[in-house]
């Protein structure tokens, strides 16, 4: 299409009264296709010629249309041209008139043109704000009107779904702004009026938010009127069942309500006094929207972010009575695969915060559901370690409330079961780490190159399957340490509660998993300070237990425990026997007596454990017995060992070490 040669002549012809609509449409398209001229020195001349013509077309020559026809296309092209005008200083003399034209179209035209006009209004108010404060109130009045009519708009679309049989007219309002409902605009080619459009409602809160930030004096005059209308709008439930031909309208309805919720939660901190009367209603609406909205990741994420804003204020109290609904996973994250994979970390972090605030008021049945939910997530490999840590901390926060619920025998029995399930979850996590930490340490020793290469190779597969992308090795190690530390610190609380709840001895068997698997997890803590701290925390788990429970636990672990203990004593504590009267020497001898005392109970098990240590004990003991000033300690150790061995058949020892065999045979024969 050739560029326009004479703006003045072309613009005069554009508004000639007798010009056919198709010719006027063609000329408007020529202007749109020549709009690059607005980025040159001819911009001012372009505006002087065409701005009046555009205003005349929109306000006089044509009328708002609610079916897709040439007249609508003409208005749409003109509005599009106005939206594309560069917002330079050249435009400033035309700004107020342009704003009035856009407001007129927004309030009277169809949804398609109205959406473009909202963008025009927003951009003008943003770019020319010092001079336009007086032009803002008409827009706010329009927003109040569409929210006032919101419930009637919902009824208009969903209560009467008969296809239209007559020309569509814009929604009319009486002096009291009551809506005259008609047939829903769902037929082919029909256009919704902008004052009956969920899309317009969706776009409006962002502009209002901007205006309130820009012109603070408008807040005091508009919030008292607008706020109750918005609160009422988000509480409209919509239809229980949505026909297939109305699903797009239903999605638009929920999108409009969610945007409104976002605006209301933005006001929470700055305008708390205005919102406080609506606390309960807003919280109910947020949860109801989670129940009813579609499985759209963006919509659900916006709702969860709104929920997060509420939790950062005192208004979170309105959520507490709704905890049962929020405990349903389909409500919290939806049922779609994309929602399930994307939103769970945010959703469960928020749920954990809510549960933390109400934990003392929860029933045992509610606590049971929460433990099931969070223990499952703590073992879900598709969630990050930071989420696992959040789940562990949440369950730890439940231990005390569960313990306090045991006020009588039935409730104590139920509380015992719940405490045992938390213990199971923690011990199970230790068991998982026992298998994964060696691989993590191996990757650390080999450097990050292997892990980086693996990430690159696996990334396309993970993208297809929507799986979690591997994190850096150092970050993974740090997250593992934080989770292990949380687990170790938590075991102290859990075991104390179990001990004082007088649980059956079977719970001790569960707790033994802390030693079986937990000790292996300490290999991740290599720095001296953190190693010392973790060993101290680990020892506190044992110190908090009743002696009988501790003995029962070690009886389940006697072989690995004895192996570790005898190795420790032989490798680093035999020298203390040079001072037999010292407390350290007495303790070492006492521990050796326990070890050798166990020989008689399980000789088959202890033969292999003691095999590498007996020759060392004999050599060190006999050497020092002749060299040190006070050999009593070594003599007592040898006596204890020979006495224990004399009552057993150590065939493995006799076969592998001739010297020991001869000496033992002599001791046994002369015992």
C-alpha cells in the first residue's frame, strides 16, 4: 500500500459525511499502515490533521457496535491507531482530549475496543501524570460501576444461556445502577459490552492500584465505596456446573475475581482499617476460589501469592477456620499435572505456615491428616530438599501439641500412634540419606565437572517430563546438611515425647533406625566445628532416653555398636591404662568388661568383631605390663580378656594367628 501523500486532504476525506463505510474503513487502514510517520519529524503535523478526524469517527460518525461488522472494524482500527501513538512531548497538547475519547469508548463500546482503551488510559496516566489528576475520577467511577454490576453480569452469562435472537444492545443501567439483564452474548460474531465484561474487570485493578500509588488523595474518597463492591464481587460463586459453550466465560470470571483478590491483598497493610471488617469474607473467597477455579498455573499461582500476602498480616486469622478445606491437595494445588508439578513447593510452604499458627487448636484427626500429607512430601524425590526441610520442621512443631492432646487413655493411645508416625518419617529419611550420601560424597571428590555434564545430558529429558533440574553440588550438600541437622535436632524432641508417653517397646525398635542410618549421615559433616556440633546433637538424642530404652535400643544394635566401640578403644584409648587410678583408665576398663562380657552371650557374633583386635590387645598389654611403672591397668585388661575367651571356642582366632592360638590354648587348658 502506497504511503499517504497529503495528510490534510486525506484526513478531511476520511470524515466526509457521505463516504461509504467500506471506503472509510479502507482509508483508516491506510493511516494505520502509514503509522511509522509518527516516529519522524512529521508527527505533529500528523496529529493536527488526524486527531480531530479520529475523534469525529468515534464520537459522531459511528456508534458502538456489539456484532462484528465493518463499522466495528473501523472503530477498532481507529482505537488501535490511538493506542500506537508515541507518547512523546509532541502528544502532550492532545493528551486530555485523547483521554476523554478513550474514556467515552471504554464506557460505551464493546469489550474488544474497551480493552484497548484501558491500555491507552493507563499509558497516558503513567507518562503524563503531573497534569491529569482531574481526569482520573471518571475512570474510578467506571470501575465502581462494573463492580457494582458484577453479580448481575454473572447472572447474565450463566443464568440464561439461550442463544440471542435479536440485535444486541449494551447493558443499560437505571439511575440506581441496577442492571437490565438480557440474553447472554455467546452467539457467533457477538461482542460483549465493556461494562459487562470479565476481561475489563480483570484489567481494571492494576490501573486502580497504579492510580492509588500516584494520587494518594483519591484513596480516601474512593476506597470506602470501591472496597465493599470488590469484596462482594469475589464472593460471587458462579455456576455449579458450566456448559461447554460457557467454559471460556467461566475462566474469565475466575480470572477477574483472582485479579481483584490480588488488588485487595495489596491493600492489606496500607489500608488495614478499611479492610478489617471484610477479613472473614476475603479469606473465605480466597479459599472458595481455590476450590472453584480452573487448573490454570498462572491463576492458581496468583491466588497462592495472595494467600501469602494474607499470611504476612493479622488478617491470617480469617484462614484458620478453613484449614480442613486447605488440607485437601486438590484444593491447594489443583488436579492438573502442570499445577501439581509447579505449585506444590509454594502451596505446601504456605500450608505449613498456616498449620504452624493453628497447631494448638487442631484435633487429633486433623493432625493425623497433616502428618500423612507432610511425611509423604518429605519422602517425595520430585520436591526439593528445602521443601523436605520445611516438612520436617512442620512435623516437629506438631510433636508438642500431639503430646498435650493425650489427656486420657483413648486420646493418649491415639497420640502415641501419631508420634510413632512422625518417628517413622524421620527414621525413614535417615535411611534414604544413608544410601544417597556416599554418592554425594563421591561426586564431591570427583569435582563438579561430572555433575555439570550429567545435568546437561539430563536437562532435555527433565524438561520434557517437567522434572526438577539438578542443583549445583555445593547447594545440594548444603541443603542435605540443613535437613540432616533438622532431623537430628528433632529426634531429641520426638524421643523425649515418646519416652514420656510410655509407648510400647516396639517404638524403641523404630528409634534404633536413628543409629542404624543416622550415624552414616554424619559423614557429610567434615569440618571440625560442624562435626563436633553434630556429634553433640546426636549424643543428646541418646542422653534424653530412659536407661531401659537406651539399653533396649543398643541391644538391637549390639554388633555394629560393639564393633565401633572396640575399634575406638583399641585404636586410641589403651594408653590411658598407664595411669590405672585415673577416671579415664577406670572407664576404659569398664567398657572392655562390657564388651568381653557380651562374648559369652553371643560368641559367634563377637568372634569376627574381636578377631583383628585381640592380637593388638595382647601385644600392647604384655609389652606395657613389663615396661610401665604401674602395669595394673594392662594386667586387668589381659585378665578380663583371657577370662572371657577361656569360656568360648574362637576357631577363627585359632586358625589365623598361631601365637594367639598357642597362648589361648595355654590359658584355656589351665583355666
